[in-house]
C-alpha cells in the first residue's frame, strides 16, 4: 500500500487520538489507525469508521462517561 497523498511507502499502524466533536467540546478517542510516516495522512478502514460512528452515537446518548482532560480555548475577541 502506498500513500495516495505523497506516494510514500511507509504506512504503519499507530495509536492516535481521534477528535470527535460534541457540541463545543472535543472528545479524544484513542484508536489504532494506519498513518503515513512521511506526511502524516491517516487511513481509516471501514471497521474503524464504523467504530468511531458507534462511539459518536454513544457519546450523544450519554452511554459513555467522559472525563475532562483539558480545555479547548479560543482567543477572546474584545
Ligand atoms: Zn503520505
């Protein structure tokens, strides 16, 4: 498998934090995906997409308990 972005040949499985939006909040989902070592492009298999969709649903239905690990900040416009 070659990277469709940079044509690099080193695509490896890596543990990443996938960002899901929940209103104004960002939820980080630790998940293993294929990542191009050269340009950082992430490749999602059908199975991973499905898993992420299920997690997103669970978050919406409050089936997953979340804890705060940081805050999302924006510059304040005065
Ligand atoms: Zn690449």
